[in-house]
C-alpha cells in the first residue's frame, strides 16, 4: 500500500489508496507501483510492473467506455492490496476523471465524485465539462449503456 502522506496519493472512502501522477514528471522517489493504468492517446512506455493502457485523448474521454470501466474496476480491486497508480501526461484531466470514476465505484455519488477528487487529490483535477459529465453519468448501469 502507499504511504498516505506521499504526493499524489488519494485515499478512497473504503480506505483503499491510489496514486495519481503526471507522466511528464519524473517517477516519484520511493516504492514503485505494482499495477498502473496509463491514460494516453499513444502507447505508454514499457514499465517493470503490470499495467493497462486506456486509449484516451488529452482533454477528451476514453475511446472505449466498456474497456475503461473494466480497467477502473480492476484498479479499484487491486488498490485494496497493491500500490496502484493512475497516470496521464499531466496528471490532472484524464487522471482526475479516472480517479473520480474510481471514487464512484467506491461509493461516492457520481454528482459528488469530482469535488471529492479535487479536495483529496488536486484542485485542478478534471479539466473539461465533458469530463465532469462523464463522471456524473458513470454511476449508471453499464449494461444499459
């Protein structure tokens, strides 16, 4: 698990912790992730830990909603026992949106998830109105979607 005092680490209501970061910055000192979600429009670099790539354009939304949801669910499950990282290039828009979706999966109402992430991760998280709307709609039943 992450040290809750480490930069970028957000504690979810369940107690699970996830680190958000910008990949344009150097990897923070300390323990390495054990699992990561990389939210990029191009394939991420190879890393020494298990990771998934969610194809996602900057300032946009995931290319494949169903695949993104599956990755978010896996990240949340792993965060109970492993060091999970969620990262895009800058660590704000896509990362904040994904962290907000994790918060929804962890029990935060969709209408409150962006505010939760802005308070507990970064005040600059979730950069566009489209991303905010995506989070508000994320709580719905994926089978109806």
